[in-house]
């Protein structure tokens, strides 16, 4: 199942427009903050499908029966571009455990590139709900690699795969390589094109560079 | 129209449960942060009914047609308990103009109290969408007074009245004193009872004291 | 005693330069954030002169003897311009109690204005350390009025009076009207001139308007 | 040169005491927030020794000559425990470029462990001021490895090495392996002991686990 949040009206579209805007991007504080706010919105939307139980809470004036989360999802992200987006999820799910995975894009001299997992710091995920977020879903290979790395540490109950800006091809790639029963896909905007170097068009450029500076 | 966000499952209920909990309340940092997160959720939900227009945005790699907010709502709140809740709205609507109103509860020796407007710092609201938020909607008289004060500065296009925790009587009071065509009401939890001093039961106690310390 | 933080080199000067800059001011998110960061810096500097005691803390691996604050200062501010500045103090002193005071500048038809206290929500301050902060210290009359209002609720042990941008005349006014034994003054920049309407020159304009929108 | 910030009184000691406290640590939101606040304090202290130039700034009411940072330092950190600490630096140096390095502690069956660099995303650092921060400085080998990785990408003008909690042995290790002309060391607390597994005693436990959950 694929949920595209930009299909309805909301302030999410404002943030995506600012993320895309080559002028506004120059303010990296705002760029990161927009990703953080988007992460919060996705966190909230996904929270609607999580499991709750009613608990009795003692207030200063009485007793209330209120629904609380049964368990917090594990929050996984892909370095480095996913970090500000992940922060938005962590703001909303402050008790969550986390996983960080690096999927490095190695550019070859012939113009092609390959993606490798270099680093994975993964908490216990067996039978847990996992949210795997990355800012961009371009070719889809980083996301699929990160997912495979994740599930090598345990079998999640379910995984929510989230990207702020995605490409149709990347979405197809994910759907092709991961069983649809295991995941739900959540996207901000979905763009149609991609460059030969797997940058989304019109997209927003290189999210990692914009958030943290050009790589050496 | 009244929207009660706690009627569906979401992390909003988790935050409300923490706000209510007499033990968790002792951490005023978390108390304020929960109100801020709630403000963000309401800001997002209300953003679905605001007006957008499509604008052409130049990205580093192309041109995107993206919906953006036509105008930011004015964010009004009631002092002091509304401040952390208002901050959550301002986080989401960073370009908004703001209004601050104080509605002071004066306790009389006979145990009754009256509510007066003492301070109002109001930006231009004529023909604008306004969000008027307060943490609690108990008797409803502060909210109605603040609304009357607001509209004495101009006639808003529409006003969204928001409270994290409300009482059924207070909601009825607002509906009785403000034309239903002028407002939409958004609530977190709605409780049934109220003390003689107009504290919501089970509620969460005095939101201002919990966020900022007991008044002298 | 007057401490002027901008007299030494630090990132504080960068924030003050951004606050002053008529172009950068247009981003009210950054304007408020710069005030918040300044508040944090002042909070830290003032924390050096507060009282600490050594407490034994049990870590997961042993016992540490560490200094902790004996008591948190009360954080008072003046509405509405002081709010983002105050937030910076509250970020650092999360357990503090707070006071909010409104000192309204009433402009008369003849071009003069008077300042009145309209609203004061003050926590217990008797024998406590108080930090009274406002973004601007122009003529000094708001600050002195707010201080008088504060001490009408109790006698603080000591009060730290803080302004991000001040005027020499305003500083003299404060020193003239409050006993030097009762207060310590902490300033960011200190400017030499003031308009007839008591705006600091070069200053930064109207801090309240820049943070929250022009008043009606 | 080694600067130990906890040697003087300040709110920094309060945060370190909360980070150490096995009870308070259970709130991972507060744990991360304390690291973020510490990062802000170190960012500010280090900003005193950076280079500034005076620039003319046009305010709404005049012209001000104000000192601004000539260049922002590059902010480098070690994954994953350094992330919340790094966030505090980024809050203060919002225009900085960043570097992320993972130094993985591989535990061997015989109880020993080795540290390897797995991932390095490094921005241009040639002739720049670099701040390399990690939450803990235990044996010192992660910090030295990360530094060596960094300088393999270029020669910084100067590097500030920062740790919230350090061990005397680790500090000696850093001083032994990096030329004292190239670095300045900034520390929160400095503890005397270390376990065979290189955990600082009394320390605070495993900072990565406390911030982000136990590794699988």
C-alpha cells in the first residue's frame, strides 16, 4: 500500500515547496527544519495505524481512561541525508529505539555508481513495528539495501517505508523487491523523472549536501 | 462544527495521557513539550482546510509545480497557559502573525471568580483566518471573552477555536455565544465534569501552573 | 554591575548582527531563533554566578560527586517581545518557575507615549534569584516598571536584568531607579542613540513586530 | 591545551549530573536534550576563540558596525553516540558544514575489542577550523581514529576536540597521538577510572544505548 500525503491539501506541501526551492535551500537551517517538520507529519500520520490500549491515568483531579501506545516503533534511517527527517520522527516518538544505516553511493569513473552498506547500528527489531525513513527515494536501491540490512537483524512485525520526495521508478523498485505484506509505503511528493546519476527530477537536488554541506 | 481529534487513534492520545498523569506532570519540560507537540498536530489538521495555490518552483534540477499556502493564519492565544500550545502552532506556521490575550481569572473571597481581559496584543485580523488556541476549555468564558476581544480588532474570515482538553459545558458555552458560521472548534479530549472552581474533571489540573509554576 | 557580553568575541555577536539586519529580519523564524539562542547564552553566563552544591549521583557504573544547582532562578519576562528571548532561558533552566508581565506602550496623539503594567502573572519570588529579561532596553521605563511590579510580589534575593540590545540612556535609567545592590545588569549590544519614540538607534527596529507581526 | 568546563560553576554541571544519573537517564528525551544543551555550551565557549570581522549592517533605523564570524567551523562527530551532542553544536553554528564518522567497537569473544572506521562522510576541511565532538572520550582510540580519518581528507587549520565526559587515560592517549599544535581539547567532566571494556567509571554508561536504544 502506498500513501502519498501530498495528494491532499496540507502544510506538508508548503514544506516540500520550500525544500525544492533553489533559493530557499540556501538557508540550511530552514532546509533541515522543513525536513524535521515533515518527519513530524509522517510520524503523526503513521501513528494512526499503530496499536493502542486504554490505561487508567491519575490526574490531579480524578481518574481518566486514556488510550496510549502499546509499543513505540523502532525508527530507522539512512545516513546522512535521513538524519533531519529522522529527527522529526524522534521528536514525536521520543521513547523509540533507533537504527542508523549508511548506504554509500560510490561513483565510478565511468559515470555509474554502486550502493553499499557500510555501517549499521541496529537495535532489537524482532516482531516490532519499524519506520524506515529516508529523505529521498530515487532509484530505490539504498532503501531496499537498508531494508535488507535491517531484516538481517530480526523480522519486524511490519515496516513503514517513508520518503519525503520519491520517484515513480524508485517506488516500483521497492515494491518489486520487498513483499507488499511486509511494508506500507508513505511518500511526500512523487516525481516522474530521474537523471542518469539517479537524482530525482525536478526533485530538490542532493538532500545530504543541502543539509550538511558538500562531500569532499 | 466540532472536531474531536482524540476520537480516532493517534499519538495525540499518548501526549494527552502524559499531560494528565500527575506523576509525569512533575517534569515541566515534558509537560510543555507535550503541549507543543499537540499544537503541531492541531496545526497540521487545520492546515488541511486552508487555501492553497499552485506555484512554479525552480529546483536545482528542474521546475516543479507545487501547492503553497495562499496566506498564513493569524495565531492567537490566551496567556499564560496557552503559550506552549501556541508555540506548537508557530513551529508549523512559522510565517504567521500572532495575537496574545490575557484573560485573568480573579478569585473572589466568596469562592466565585470572574474573568477579565487585561492585555491584548493583536495583529491585523480583518478578513484573515485566525486560529485561537488555549490549552484548556473549561467554562468557556475565557475563550469567548478572548474571541470577542479579537473580533473587536477586525472581522476574521473564519476562526478555528482549539483546546487540548475541554469540558462539554465549555463547548456548549462557546457554541451558544459565537455564531456557528464564524468558527470551527477543534478539541483534543472532551471531559464530562467540572469543579465549582471551573477546573475540568478529570482534566489535568492547572495547565498554567504546571507549565510555568504556581502563581503568587 | 553591568556585563556587556558583546565586548568580547563570541557567536553572540553573529546573532545580534542577524537580528539587526533589515534583510535577515524578514525571516521571522530566524529572528525568533536568534533571540532564543541569545537567551541560552545569557542563561549560561548567568549560571556561572548561581549557587551549587555537590550531590552524590548513582551512575550505571559507580557513584559520582557532581555539582548541581541549589535552586533554579525564576524567569520573568515582558510581553510580547520578550517571549522568544525568555524561551532561550527556559530551554536552559527547564525546572524554573516563570513570571510574565505586560508593559504596554500607549501612544498618544501628541506623539508621546506612556507605559503601563496591564498584566502580571507572577510566581512566588520571595528570597529567590530572579532573571528579568526583555529583548530591548530602550528608555528603561518598561524594565523599571516590570521590576517594580515584580518586587510588589515579594523581595527577591537578587535580580539579573537582561537585554539583548540596550541604549546607554536606558541603562542609566535602570541604574538610577533600582538600587545597585539588588541587581546585576547583563547586556548584548549597547547603542548610543534613541529616537523621540524611544526606539534604539541603530538598534533593530520593533522586536515585537519582527517576532510576532505588526500590532493592529 | 585542555579546557575542562566543569572546573568552574555553571549549569553545564547540572546537565552532566542528569546525564550520569541512572534514574534520570531512563527518560531518553531528556538524555538527548541534555547532550544537545551541552553541545550548545561548548559551541559557545569555542566561539570565543574563533575569528571575527566587523561588518556594516543596515538596520531599520540606521547602520551598525557589528562583528560577525569570518567562517563557520566544520562540525564533525562520531556515530551514533555523538549525534545529539553534535545537534547542539549545529543549533549554534547553523551555517556550518558537517562530517559524520562511524567508529565501530567490535567486541571479540575473548572480551577485548577493536575499533574500526566504517563510514565517513566528510565535507571539505582543508585549512578550515574543525570541531570534532563525541559524547564520551574513554580509551581515546575512537577519537584518534576519527581524527586520522578526518585529516586524510585535508589539513584543517585547527581542530577542537570535544567530549562531554572523558577519562584521564583517554585524554593522555589523544595528547600522545595528535600533535598539541594541531588541536585544542575541550571537556565536560573528567573521570579517573575505566573498566576493562573501556567504559568510563563512574561515567554514565553507554551513551549510544541511552540515547538511541540498545544495539542488537
